[in-house]
């Protein structure tokens, strides 16, 4: 059960880059800008987004394999973030 995405995001690896101020810059593995966050803590969270999505998809798949009745509930939460 893979999460269906409305669009595609920039492929991982995403990293936080130092901006020299309180903001955080998120870049991809080639050094291209992905986003700017107004707080470095938020930049770390945004930079981790691809890995977080992957972990969520794996957790949902595991719930599905174990026959959990909560799969649809958690799948809906993930889909809200993607659509």
C-alpha cells in the first residue's frame, strides 16, 4: 500500500544549509534551493520531509500487514499532507 501523491516532490536527499542568520535554507543533494524557512528548527523538519514520508509509508504498510483496523485512519492523515 503506497501513498499516492498528487504531484512529485524534489527527490531526496534534502539538507539544511547555513544562511548566516536565523533562517534556514533547504537544498537538495545537488545544492539547488528547495525552500526557505524562517526558523532553523523548521528548516530541519522540512529537510527531513522525504525521509519522514518514507517512514510513514513503511509504518502504514506494516499496520496493513498485521491487519490493523487503523490503516485507513493513518493513511488519511498522510494523504492530507500530500493532497
